[in-house]
C-alpha cells in the first residue's frame, strides 16, 4: 500500500523473490548504482568529446607550429668545414698548407667509475695534461666533453693503440707553415701572415685573400638519438662545403730562404733594430722574396709578440734618404734639364730660406759632373737639380713615380701617406725632398719607383699572387696595372749612371760589385737617412739602404735592402757598408738560382 510507513511493511526477509524484483525496499537499492554509472558515463562522454575537440585543435590549427617546435628541439645544424686553399711558390712548392688535427673528447657516462682514474693516468702523458684534471673531466655527468683540441696525428695514433672506453676524436685541419732558415721562424711569415684559432686569415696574404682562401662552410641537418648522438637525416636538405681556392705566387722558396738568412745575419752583425729586404721581378712586378727581421713562427703565433706581425715592408713609413735621388735625377733627365756629363761648381753647401744644406763629407768638390753627384751621393748637387728643374715639375715627377700613392700591393696592412698639396710646400721642403728627406714612403713604394727605371721607364704594380686556382672555378690570372713615368731613353741613361755608383772608383755602391764577371751590370744607389723624432729634429740614428737592379743591359731583378738603426761607429753607419754587401749576397744567389749570364 502506497505511503505506508516503513515500519507497517512486511519484513523484507519474509518477501517472495517476485516481490523483491518488483518493488519495495529491494527496488530502491538496485537503481542507485545504475544512476551513478550513468552519470559517470555522461562525464566520460563529455571528456572524450572535449579531448577530441582539443586534438582537432592541436592537429588542424596548431599542428604545423607544434611540429616545427618539436623538430627544432631535436634537429640541429652541423657545420661542414671547408678546406682552406693552399699558398704556393712559383714552382708549386707549398708555403702554407693544412695538416690533419684531432679534437679529443670523452663520453664520461660511458666510462665506469672504477675505470676513470686508470684512463686519466694513461691519457695524461699522451695529451700532456695533469691526470687529476682529466679525472675531473671524466667524472662529469655528461655524454660529451672535450679533453684537448688540435692534437697531432701522432697523438691520434697513440689514442688508437690505447683503445680506451668512452674516448674518441673528431678530425679537423690546422694551418701549417714550413720552417724558416732563421731559428724560431717559419718561411716567409711576414708575407704569408697566419690563420688564427677562428679560421680567419691575419696579415699578409692570409689576411688580404682570406675570403678567397677560406671558401664557404656547408650545413647538414642532424637529429639526436635517444643517447644524444647526432644522426644525419638522409632526406634533410644539405648544403655542401665549397673549398677555398689556391694562391699561386711569384715567390721563390729558395731565394726567400737566402734573403731571410742574409738579412738576419747583417742586422745582427751591426746590432741594428730591424731590417727589410724585397726582391722584385722587373717586368712583371711579381715579388720574388720578401723578408723582415726579426720575424716570427706562424705556427705558434699565439705565443709570439704582436709587434712582430707588423710587416715593415708595407706598413712602416720612412724617409728614404739618398735612394730618393734616383727620382730627382730621373725627372731632370727626362725634361732635359741635365745630362750625365754636364758640370757645375759644387761648393759643398747651399742655403734655402735661411737653412744651410751640406754634403755628407762637409767639403766642397769644385767643378764636377752630374755623374759624380750621383756616384758620390752629394746633397748639394741634388738641391741644385731640383731648383733647375722647377718646383712644380719636380713635385709632379715624384707623384708620377708613386710617392704618396698606394701601390695596390696584395698584402694586408699597407700604409700610405700622401704628399702635402703643392700649394702647402715651402722651398726648403722641396730642397730636402731632392735627397730623400722630409717626406715618407714605404719600402715597397720606394722599390716600385726605382723598378720603373729598370723597366724602361714603366711603373708596374707590385704583387705577390700571380694566379688564383681551384675551387671548381676557372683560373684567375692577376694582371698588374702599369703606367709610363719616364721615356725609355731616360731610363737607359739613368741606368748607366747607376752602374757608375757601383763600378766607378769612389762610388758609394762599391760593396755591391761582383767583379770581374758582372762589372758594368749592377746598377745601384745607396741611401742613409737620418731619423727624425717626429718634430723635425734629427738624431744620430740612421736608416741605411741600398737599391739595385741587374743585369743593367737587360734588367731581370730589382731589390731594396734596409737596415734600421745600426749601432756601429759613424763612418760605417751608411747603406754602403751594411745594405750594399747584403744585396751583393742575394744577387749572387739569384745569379746561381736562375743561371743568369752577364
């Protein structure tokens, strides 16, 4: 009966099974769990629909971005290094090359803790590292740790024999330069330069042609496996490395070694501060040899004094002294202002704007020829020649020979100081310029100027590289710039006057003679310039020099030798006594090397 109190009902234990199935207290207890299941199913259904909607959102709308983010966390770009191009001498001998090196690494998580001390002890003498330092590296909780970089093939061979667990290497390349003739140096380091730890060329050819030599690194996509090891993705885009191109130079390794050895010996002999010597091919302008002393070891550049990297041949500005008289005579001869045999009364001094200029020997020479002015290197005669030629033509002649203009030499670090504007020059400045004082130039600028006389009056751009080869490209041949400065006839006349500097008794270049075989074939000029303190005050230090070309009848080679600040008694502190004999030694080497005949 409906609405009856639970107490009026028949006891549940006395009901029939059919009654329990149809109603009463038995029906209520069975329906409650079903409602809970239904509610739970509804909740799950809503969650499934929500999750599905979220998956659709992630897959359809955000899928590309999330996929890219996942890949970016697993895929990395590995650099494929390019092989640096070689630098070769004129015979194909490698001056700057590459040797294999090895970066040694450890996988500490693959080395049992009980083996770390033993492996460190075995590695220490091979890698030249303290064992306790290696133990610290091998104990790190890492999958990869560098132990030593840039190791030699010998070290790699020793490691292979040890065959230690968790130790490996990655092969690379390191720039290598051959040994020089002077202890502690590499051959042609001043002209070659070096490559630093970042792979960038520094100084010399390495610096100037860095982009050509270095090539272009490649790229490869890789993904890390579960152990963190890189695995190349075969389907991933790859950019292969483009190797650097090679430089074919005009340098001759044999002559280069002779120049370095002879220059170093002379600088030491006179206790000079430094020296520079350059040898050039007269007609092509190609540099045959180029040396500074002191020099350095390019293989160990990191431990060398930085001041040694500066190449004085292109970077140091100096007053050329009486070598500059070659240009003074060239301009006057070319304008027919003087002739070799023309005479005048040389009084031993001349006054310009209140300044008195004297000859080196402080005496009058009487009536002498232009030949003798050059042979005995007389300053007073040079001043008169400049005055007879005229200020403007004299100034223009200096510019035509390249004074104050960059040569375009293909070496890093070249300096240049333009001549003052003509309107700013005083007569005294032009007078001192006639004998190579009061203006500055670099050694290569001065040699290029003198070389124009040897080359029949045509200035030719000095250069070291003759061709660029390799790299999958056609060979590029270097064509130097040229321009005529003086006539061929003037050049021939001046050449013979310069022969007199060497051969005539009393000529200042007597130490450069190679008699009797080469008598009449060495054309030269000495120079001894006083060193200024930068404020127009000149002290006792000198820069001694000698320039020459030969054979005079058919010039093949020109050269300039400079010895700075020789510490010897004053009479021997001249280019005639240090630079000239050094040039003679190199001339003899050139004659033998190229089998020249007078």
